[in-house]
């Protein structure tokens, strides 16, 4: 068995540190984008107030011209909409429902995305050199899974950005990536080393790589669900005639749009988690001679599958929409975090080799 390349291991840690700094700057840029947009919205408050007065007179503003309009929608004019396909974000209450890129140039957001690309590239090099240092795939313990998971989250986020304008998620997604890197470097750090015999299998590549990508998708939907709860409460307040205290959320699509997007991504991620569970069982049969043994890690992997299956079923057939769907999605992600942290650290079992001391 080849030895550990300490030079590559040190280089990996240096790249991880640089990636962390780049993510911090990107996080600040995303946050600046949100609050700078909020200032623009605040500056336009006088115009909005005048527009509301015109609405009361039966007139609305469109393209700089005054046109007559039949106004019977009531609260819907204030941002609460029954469909995610009818709103383009022109009223300033929320962003467009389609989540497509608009014509407004947001320099801070562009800088943030560019910094995220740089950070993810450096992060990828850190993961690569970690693997080269150990002469294997770099996800054999909690440190490696956490750092690889953070890279997967950033990569998936950037890929989705090529199709939809989810830059409003940047502050939350990159914030979670920073948490992963900090946790890996402070609580889960493990020197590069060889795998225990049970992990020396090609099933490690198949099983863990799917689990990492699936967890990255769950991270995106978790951020969307949290924003959905905030936006839903804001929309209800605005519809009730209360002052808009969260103008920063005008950059975020309405709650229904966030829910629909989260539901679609969770559907894809659920397939990935199903494959994770199946391939893990096959690997268990190869390693230990049984497909299922009620090990703590296996049980919680199944619990996560049940929670997300319940979420998809309840929303599709039982009408569990709105805040209930968001909370189910959040509970599912909290189960993922619990499975990765608490189960690995405090429960003994056949998967204990995935802990800090691997």
C-alpha cells in the first residue's frame, strides 16, 4: 500500500483555507446584493405609496403610462398570488416567479457569482489534493465527507445558476458551505490516511458520491424552505395592510414559487437518496454478509428516506402545501444533519469508522 504524500496533504489544507477566504468574500457580496436591492426598494417607497393611491382611484402605472384597470383583486395586488406563472416581478413586491434572469444588472450579485466560481475551483483543488495525498477517493471520514459535501453544494448551486436566477439564495447557500468548512477544519479534522478494510471497495465511490450530491440538493431545498417561511409571513403581513418590514425579501420570489421549486428539486434528490439506501445495502452485503442489520446509521438513513417520501406524498396527494410542506422539508434536512453529526459522533456501530478518528 503506497504511503501518504504529506506534501499534497499540506497543499490540500492550504487550498481549503484559501477557498474559505474566497467564500467569505462571496458571502459578503451576496449579502451586499440583498441589502443594496433593499435600499433601492426603500428609495422607491414614495413612488409605491403614490401608486397605491392611484390603485384606490382605479388606475395603475405600466411602462410609464397611466392606464385604467379593473381592480377587484384586493390582497393579490399586494403580493399574494394564486399562481407561480402569472407574475414577472414588475410590481416590486417580490421577484419574478419564473426565476429567470431579468434585465436589471446587479453588479454585486455578478461579483458574488464570480467569487463563488473562484472559491469552488480552489475548493475542488483542495478536495483533489486530499485524494492524491491519500491515494484514494477523498471521502473516507467525516472531515473528507464534510469538505467534499461543501464543494458539492457550491458546485450544484453554480450549475443551477446557469438555468435559473437563484442568486438570492447565495447568502444562505454559501453561508452553509462556510459552516461545513469550519466544522470540518475545527471539529472533524483528520490527517490524511488509509481506509479501513471495510471501506476499501468500489462501492465507496458509488454509494458516497451519490449521498454527497443528494445532500447538496437537500441543502438547496432547505435554504428555499426557510426563505419560503419568511416570505410567506411577509406576504401575509403586506396583504393585511401592514408595513413591509422585510424589503430585502423583494429580491426573493413569492412563497409559492419557492415551494414549487423546492418540491421539484426534492423529487430529484429523493431518487438519489433511494439509490444511496439501495447501494448502501448492497455494499453491506458485500462487506458484512447481510443487506440490513438495523445499525444506527442504516436506521437513520431509512428515517430520512421516510421523511422525504412522506413530504412528497403529502404534498402531491394530501394537499400539504405552504408552511406545512416547508416544515417537512426542513425536518428532512435536519435529519440529514443529525445522521451525519450526532449519529457518527455519539452512536457506536458498524459505521463508527466514519467518525473523527478514522
